[in-house]
C-alpha cells in the first residue's frame, strides 16, 4: 500500500511525485479503503487530520480532461479518470480500482 498511499498524496498536491514516501508521511496520512474483491472505495483520506478527498477527486477530473481515448491504454484504463470523478460525484466516494469498479456499475 505505500506506493498507493504516495500516489494519492501526489494527486492531492501534498507531495511532488519525485519525493520519497517515508514512514513519517505514511503516519500522517490516514487512508481507509474498503470493499469486496475489486469493488473498493476510499472511505477516508486525511492528511494531518484534514480531509483531502476533494483534492484527490479534483485531480482525477483534471487528468480526465487531458486524456485521450486509446493511445495504447488497456480497456480497463480508457476513460478511467473521468469515471472516477463521475462516481465520486454520484456516490461521494472515490473508487480505488476503477478498472474493476466500472465493471460493477451499469453506467459503463
């Protein structure tokens, strides 16, 4: 999970991508993910006690706007960031593995 935790901190703009992910950063980041199989959702993302879920969701919105269809992406990755943001708007939670989560919701 450390790499996953780091990715969410990068998405939230807390740390740059090239910064090492330390135990100290991990201790400051309360990330809780739950679900069944690959149908998993981020229930909590707090850094130093501050909810950073909206910043994470916004980063998916921004990267979705920059994405193009195809480009060597697998079918599970195509439109993934846009779907993450739409599911966040609908349910209020960010899917942790959108490539699989979108298989379980009838919208896609």
